[in-house]
C-alpha cells in the first residue's frame, strides 16, 4: 500500500517541476525560477578538463575556500642554506684569499740553519709577493708563498749563478740577492 504524499514531497516535486498543483506564484515555483536563472547566468561549461579545473580553482579562491599553499618544512631549511651560502660568498668576495696555486700554506715553515731573511714594507703586499714568485718561477726557481693575515712570505733557494732578471727583481725590492736560502716577508 502506498502512503499519501506529505507536504514536503509535494513541495519537492513542485520544485523539480514535476507537479504544478499550486498556482504559478507559489514559493516553490519562484524558487525554481531563481535557481534556473542563476544556473543559466553562470559561465558556459568548460570545453576541456584544464579549463574546467581553472574555473573551479578560481571560484574556490573567490569564495575563500581554497587554503593558501605553505612552504614545506624542508623548504625553510633550503632557504636558510641558500641564505648562508649567499652571505658566505659576500664575505669571501670582500676578503679574497690568494690563488691556491700561488699560496702553499697559511704559515711559513720554521727553517733551521743559515738563511737570509728580508722584510719589505709597502702597499699591496700580496701583489708584490705574487710578482716575486712569478718572476722566480719564470726563471725556473722553486718558490713558495705563504699568507698569514696581511703578511705574505716568499721562501726560495737561489742557486749560483743568479740571472740578471732575478737580480733586477730583488733590487727593485731593495734586496741584494745572494745564492742560498732566502725568505722575504711582505708587510703593509
């Protein structure tokens, strides 16, 4: 046996457009027209899935229903690492170290025995030390350069006879070159 339809069932049927027992000015008919007008006023349906996804995302953002994307936990670690690397590059750029092929150690070794030690004071000690090392190596003489703070030390062993270029290079520094072990300290 079927049950008689109650008011809610009749109202839903009227809203769905299946039954028109009431007049055209009823609440259900008015609500039905509003819903149909709103649906037709919306944007036409998307042609492809990408466009439909974009439309949906736009509506969700507009209504404030889409949560903002947050940086994952590892993203903060990556950002901190990149910031530290950038700061490190700035610090290294401000205080350049001598080229690795030129500077051997941070401090010169301790020599025992007889050797000639000279001190040269003046501007640009690094450049002057590298110039001396370049001249010595150009003449085939082994030379090591050490950097300790602002002091650059050049160690070499000069063999007799000294070439005129080497003598001229040492004279330009105010040093009388003689065969043997030589240490020259360049200080600002």
